C-alpha cells in the first residue's frame, strides 16, 4: 500500500519540512529531477534512502538549461504520475516550484564553470547548458540544505560538473552517484525516449551496444583510437548522427590515448531523427 506524497511549491515550505525532520534527528536526502519520472529516477530515490531517513524529490523543468530551439516547451510534464511513482518508494516530500519561485524578477546570478564543464563534450553542443544546470542545482542544494544529494551516472559530465561545483563552493551536501538504469535491450532510460518513433526505438539500443563493446575491447588491451573508430562506424551504421563518441579520463574528462593513463569512461551523444540520446559506460579496470 502506498500513501500520497505531500507536494510543496515554495522554498519556505520545503525548508520547514527539513527543519522539522532535522530537529527529530533525521538525515535528509535530495534527488533533483525534471520530472517525467521513470525507473532510473526512482532508483536514485532508493539510493538516497540508503543514506538518509527522509528523501525529497524535486521536480522542476529548469528553463535556463535549455537553449532556444531545444525542447523546453514540449518537455513532458507529468507531475500527478510522478507523484504516484514516488509514492511507491515512499518518498517523503515532492518540491515542485514554479519558474517564478526559482527565478523571481530581478534574478541575475549564474555559476561560471571551467574544468569538467569545458571538456568539449556536451558543452560543445550545448554551450549554455551546464551554467543553467549548475545554477539551479546550487539553488536546490542551498534551498534544501540536505545531507546528501543523488545524481545519475547517465548524465556523467553533469555529475562531474556538480561534484566540482559543490566542492569549489563549499556546499556541505555530499554528492552521490547512482548507476544508469536501462531497458532490457540496453537503452538507457530517459524521459526523452518517449520522443522516439517505433522505428528509431528499435535502432536505439545500438548506441549502448557499441559503447559496451568498445569498453570491453579497450579493457582487453586493444588500441583506443582504433576501437573508438569502429564504435563510431557501428553507431553511424545503425542510423545515428553522432555529436561525439569519446574515450576520456573518468575523473577529469581529459583526452586519453592509452589504457594506463587512468580510469576510462566512454561517453557519447548521437541523434536519431530529432531525438538526441546520450549514454556512457565505464571501461572495466584491468
Ligand atoms: P533528469 O530529470 O533527466 O534531469 O534527471 C534527473 C536525474 O536522474 C539526473 O541525476 C539524471 O542523471 C538521473 N537519471 C536520468 N536517467 C537515468 C537513468 N536511466 N538511470 C539512473 N539515473 C538517471
């Protein structure tokens, strides 16, 4: 049996909840999302629960991380269904602010980023994206003052950007990562998968297949440049247009040519028709 999860829309209400739970000696976990929740998001709530007695999920489609022409206005908004899913894992509170609550008139501050935010990956194709993400996440972390916050490895560059930002700005919330949940055929779950036509949905798992195959071959000692070239060919043959498919240092996102230069992450973004998919996998340690 699941109970309704209380939904609040203001920072003040969320802070009142946090204050009360803290006074009761409980730890608070935060899971920021843009809604249109799927099992991947729900797994992050479950991960947060392993570290905190109370879990707040936030649902906010953040306008500042979308560039003009991206899918901000058509991004799926499904708050009632999201709350039902969050009830199944007994989330304790949903914070669903309006745009004016997050960006009242006169708002004029943005976080400026370097390091993993300037890796020539997502940032090359979405140059204003991470400033919007980092600013809204900084706000959410300050608003909630949670003990821990959980982000998905699905958005791997974003995870590194947020970790770096929280460290550099001395935000006391501990940033934790949750693994990527996938459909049975390997496609990483994403709120944007609903945009895929039936034909493109059938092609989509080729992206993860190519990344997983490349990771295995690099782990087995094959030359990175050669393996990545073949991965790109496989992805193009499956009908994708590639933005990037790269093997990088897993902690800094620096370019990497040889296996021993560090832990490796393979990251990709590619388009099927108008839908852009991103994914990444770890190269297993030798
Ligand atoms: P979004 O609502 O897409 O901004 O995602 C909210 C959070 O869920 C982010 O930390 C994402 O990295 C994470 N996330 C998205 N898709 C998945 C997935 N398939 N598995 C695990 N976490 C995910």
